[in-house]
């Protein structure tokens, strides 16, 4: 069973402000504390989170290769708590035998990343964080997603163009929160067949926005707020696709089906995403 968080309208509106507070706090930390000390502390925190994210990401693909007897074998840990990382003081954490093997391999992989800072390892962990975020966070409606993107659009522009904060943090923060590519690495051309699914138009809008960011960044030799280009491309491609199909209003009024309790505005409510059973998330 996987528990996801449903993002309400008020949460989407607060998101850029919370992100701004975190970003500015990081800026102050790097400004007044030794860079190595800050990165070491965050490496310990993010390293622990990376082990969990990597384990959750690859377990569904690897577990079926283990014998059935090992898949059913479980081990429960005593209650424990790691501040700001995990609180298992009320419920026991249970691992299956495959998960124990995978978490060990994930830990070794993360240690290798921390020692080498390999760019491929960085990207692999960054993708794992992204997949876990997509799995555990639900927007609930197109309107919430639109408001969130517009808020982040102005957030990115302000912190990149109006202050040195974003660029400073990005240059000093050594963690898998960004994708890294060696200079001169050629990007492969992408091609896609026609599709009527709106995910496709949003995806290719993202590709267009990200490509535009890279082009502008290289042309002007200066840092760029990626969301300045990504948000208009994503929302624009989606809007054009919906308008062509005559479903503009239908698309932007779409809401996911959620439990009645989760429909209450202003709160982050857990929504159950079942995996391998019929139990509901509490």
C-alpha cells in the first residue's frame, strides 16, 4: 500500500512561498557557514532519503525475481525516529527479504555516489526522487496544477533574474536535486507519433520548454529560470491540444475522483493508492 498526498488549492498557492523560504534559508546557510559543512550535513540527510527513494523505486521491478519463499519472509524493526527524515516511533517498519537486499544495494550505491559524485549516479538518484514525488503527490485537478505552475513560473523568474539566490544555491548545493551532463555531450533527437492523449501534449510541451531553456542559456551564456520557458510551453501545448479537440473547458475543469474527506479545501489529505491489496490508507 502506498499513501499519496492530495494537493489542495490553498496548498498550491502556498507552495511558491514555502519554496522561497527554503531556498533563501539555503542561501543564508551557504553565505554564513562553511560550504563543506553545509553540504556534509545535507549529504547525510539526502543520502538517507536517497536510499529510501531508490529502494521504493526499484523494488517492484526486482522483487519478482526472488523465490516466493523469500518474497514472503518479513523482518520488523523496533520503533525508531530520525528527525526530519522518518518517524516510525508509532508503527513498526517491516521489510521483506527482497527489500532488505535491495536497500543494502541502494545504500552501497548512495555511498558510491557520495564518494565519487558521479554525474550518472546523480541523475539516477534525481530520477528516483522525481518518480517517488510523482507517486506520492497528487494534484487532484488541472486547475490546481495550473495554479501551481503559474506560481512557480513567477517564483523561478524572481529568484533567478531579480536576486543572486537561485544561482548561488545551485552552484554550491552538491546534491542530486538537479540533472547534470558533461559539456559537449550530444543530445539525441526525439520523435513521437501522433496521440490524442493530453499527457503527450504536456510532455512534449515540457520537452520544448526545456530545450528552449538550454538554447537560450547557451546563447546568452547566463543562468536561466527554466520555468520561464517550461510553464508557458506546457500550458500552451495543452491548451492548444484541448482547443483543437473542442475540449478546452472540459480539460481545465477536470478533477480526479477522491475520497469525500480529501475534498475539504485547505488541507493535505492522504489518498489511498492500493498496491497488492484492498486496504485503505489511514
